[in-house]
């Protein structure tokens, strides 16, 4: 083989390996840059949201006998500012954090403490709203924004903020592991599951995305498991906070049915892959008065497709007492639309 040809081939091989080395270096740099960008976003979220996250102390009523003493006779939880008016900051927390106490105190990020007023408590969701007057201590604090439910997905990065074990401001990092979890803690659940560590004292703190928006409010952790924390989702949180702030209580609609998911056999028989079946219609309920029957299959509620019982629950949260809704059902081989007037849940 001609020596010039050999030299040319060697030159091409060297160039090839140089290019590979450069590309590998670029990919490594891109990976490092990506990690750095995520780290910078986390740092920014913590910096921006820290002033809005608070520690909550409660003391028993003056005439209440103390049977069990802990540090300073105080219980501790967390919360966050979600609304600001000209006169007050409104703070979200868990109902179980404040319990029946009438002496509730807020500790801000700068260690300043103020007494708070209870605006309202909703035990079915375990959500409460407090308020404090605006003064020189807190006048620069900004409320945290709530994320849109449609932007919340399994696998997205989240930060759980709070004050675990009275240590003060703490953030933990993880992902959303699952949605719509029901674990028997509250009457109304459909929790977000996360592996971001949630510890005692974090209850009431926000679960944040990497835009610093609230996707849920921390409520509990499974002490016997690892990576099993739960938060109330924002679509429940938003409605409850709005009602508690405006009215001091939550008014819910009542339909009067129990439903279940369709079996695979029934879906195949009907030729559908969505819907729920009515298992029970309560006597004299709105559903009863509208002549809905056990065995009816609900496919649409107020124009929205009902995929399963959890989806129906989400859709139903949008209606209020007095609303007239249309429910599309399958009864036997017939499709029909039933109009129902929602009552107030007693």
C-alpha cells in the first residue's frame, strides 16, 4: 500500500478520535450544565419562597388542664402565606396543626413572632386559614402562587418546605411519586404522594414545583416506610382556601349517590373504556328526586367525560349547592341525559 495512503488513513483515524473526544467532552459539559441549571432553580425557589413559609405554634386555652407536657407546652407545625390584602396576610395550614386552640402564633423567617387569628377550619380536608395584621415585620412578604392542576404530573420535581422537629426552615427535594392516593387519614383525600421527605412539624407547609408554585399542602408521612409523604392537591386546596377566606366555612354540594369503577367485563360488553356505575342512590337525595337508579352508568357529568370514580370526584368539586347539572347515563341499552339540582351537604 502506498505510504501516502497509509498516512492519510492514519490522519483520518486521528481526526475521528479527536472528534469523538470533543463530542464526549461537549456531552459531559451539557450534562453538567443541566445539573447546574436544576441546582440554580432549586436555590432560587428556596430563596424566593423562604419569607412566605412560616412556623406555627399553638398554646392550650388558659383554663385547659395540661396532661402531657412538651417543649414550652406548644405544638408545632408549618404554614405558608397564600393571600395578601392591604391589612392582612392570610396563611394556609392543616386543621390538625391548630386543633381547638385559640392561641395561635406565627414565627416568620426572621424569627419574629406574631399572634394569629383563626379565619376558618375545614376538618374534612384538614385545611385551616389564619391571618395576621401587616406591619413592619411582614410587610414585604409575598404570597405564594398556586400551580394549575393541569401542570402537575407524576415524576415532576418538587420541594417540601416546613419546620420539622422545630428546627426552622427546611426544604427537602424529590418527585411526585403518584396522584389521587387515598390512605384513610382524612374524610376527603386524593393526595399527592411524594418521596420528598415530610417529617413531623412539616404539616401545613407547601409542596412546591421548580417554579416556586404550590402544588399541594403537606399533611402526613408514613413513619414505617421510606419515601412515602402525602400532600393535599392544589385543586382541593384552592377551593377550600377561597371559601374559608370569604365565608369562614366550606359549603359543599350533595348528590346522594355511591359509585364504583366499571369492571373490564362490563366495559367490553358496553363497548366503552370510561364511566362509573351507581351502586346506591340515597332516598330523598337530589339523585333520587332526579330518578337516577342503581345500575345506571354515568359517562359524562356537566359535559365532562367521567373516566373513573376519582375523576368524577374531581369534577364534582366544581359544583356548588343550587347548581343545575346534566348527567349523561347509560341505562340498559339506552343513553339519556338527566338534569339534577345540587343540594347543600349537611
